């Protein structure tokens, strides 16, 4: 089990005055001062920050206006001083005991995600959309994700720091971090959790945030696995061209393959070749990003005085 002293629980909050007291009370009662708590108030218009400041040992960072969930995570990454951070929603859905469960599963893992049961994916009218996103990610990435955007997760802070330029400022930051760690080959574990009904009004807008999450998945695929994405598109075009051309050929053998079918087949081949180029560019970009962070970490380690 990872010691409590090596983890900071990060609580992004926007207008969560109804729930923040319950969240902080449960965490402070269960873990005491050994567990660092950081509330990032994202431009709340209520007294969320004031309520959080009442708790001894709870650190509160405030944005002067709303920047987004992902921006709150970026702020927390710059302020936290522990090797691990644990993201914990401020709406009262998560249980304090699950932090210990994540810490128990964390040794030798780079990220541990609290995977909600199907019934915990949200209210019933949102569930089809969330399942559709999971299915889209599975098709594009070639693997099934038990929970793509859970708000409860433990992550190696140094590893996530190097991908800060790729994290969006909105709610899709959770989805992005999940896809990054999976596609870059880091060790990711899922721990089953149960969630409670949230307190207060949800900040999520299904159509807007669903569209953004879909765009995030497609961007992550073209960044981390472009060859897979373009291969799928190219194969689909090739299949359409062959089927269309074969059908026209059987109906009128004297004419031969139609120009339309040849054009679709050629487009499929070009899309596949474009995917090969995109794959090389993506790998170069990611290697440069990771190399810069590794170099900065090495320089920092060499210049810091010994304790």
C-alpha cells in the first residue's frame, strides 16, 4: 500500500457548496492530517471556497474565473508536492474509504481508476451516451475500458506532468488521461467502486460535453494510434470500392470496373499511406515531449541539495 503521506487528494470544485462539507468531513475524519487535501475552486459563485477553508489542514487554491475541470487538475499538479495525486469529485458521489482502496492497489501501478458499476455511470438518460463513448474508444483503441471517465483515480504525478500540454481544460481531461496512460504503455489498474447520488446540480451538459468527449477520443486516437484510425478508414473505403465495383462488374461485364469504384479504392490506399506518415509524425512529437520532461526531471534532481 502507498503511504498516505505520499498522496495528495485533489478536489476540483465549482459551485459545490451543498456537498463540499460532506466530502471534506468524511476525508478528514477518516484519514486525519496524514493525507494532504487540496481543493481547487474553479471560479465558484457560491461559498464553496469559504466552506473548504474552515477545515484545518485543507489547502484551497482559487481560480478568479471558471477555467474548467482539466484546468483545475493542471493547477493541482503544479501545487502538489507528493509523488501521487488522487482525483476526488466534490459532488459527494465518492466515498472516503475508496481512497485507501486505490492506495492499496497502487504499488507497481502508474494509474489506478475507480471503476463504477454500470448502474453508477450516471442517471439512466445519460447511460446510453456514456456507453456509446466507451464503445467508440474500444473500437478506436482496440481494447475495452471498464470506466473511461471516472472522477476517482490515483495517478503518478510526475508521469502525468509530462502530458500537461495534451490535457484539455474541460471535463474530457479524465478521458484524455485514461487514453494517454493506456496508449503509452503505462500500468493501469481498475478497482471496482460504488458511487452515491450527487448533491446539488450537475455541471455536465450532456450534448456539449458528449460532443467534446467524442472529439477528445478522436484526437487521442490520431495522436497516439494514427495508423489504427487511418487503417480502419482505409479498409472501409477499400471494402466499399471493391463491393461497389464487383456489383457493377456483374451487372455490366463489358464496361469493366467503374471509375467511381476505382476512385474509392484509390482513396482508401491514399488514406492508409497518409496514416503511415501520421504515425511517424506522432511518434516524433511524443518522443520529444517525453524527452523534455525526462531531461527537466534529471536536471532538477541533480541541482536539488541532498536532505
